[in-house]
C-alpha cells in the first residue's frame, strides 16, 4: 500500500471517530510529538491565530501578496 493510500485511510478513520476524549488524546500525542521533533514549533493560541488571520486579511485587501504564478517564477530560480 502506497503512502497516499495510507494517508487517505487514516483520514477516513479519523473522520469516523466519535469519542471526543480519544480524539483529544490522539491530537495531544501528535502535537507533543511534533514539538519534540521541532522544539521551536509552538501551537498558536486562539488570540495569536485570530491576529494572524486579521493581518493576512488586511495584507490581501491592500494587495500585499504574491500570486501562485509569481511564486512559481520565484521558485524556478532557486
């Protein structure tokens, strides 16, 4: 079984979980493991996430963004 199929199977399994406590435990396990692998990685607080969303929306409204085409041109020169 290839990796893509395994991922899809896992997503299907996760989508069917109804036990919130089990899901919380699984989510915490995954997040803690990721933080151990990347010690500089910290999940955003709700307030930090909202601030980032608001800043991103302002950037978009003010035209401070790059299109997919722009990014592809930039990355072609790497």
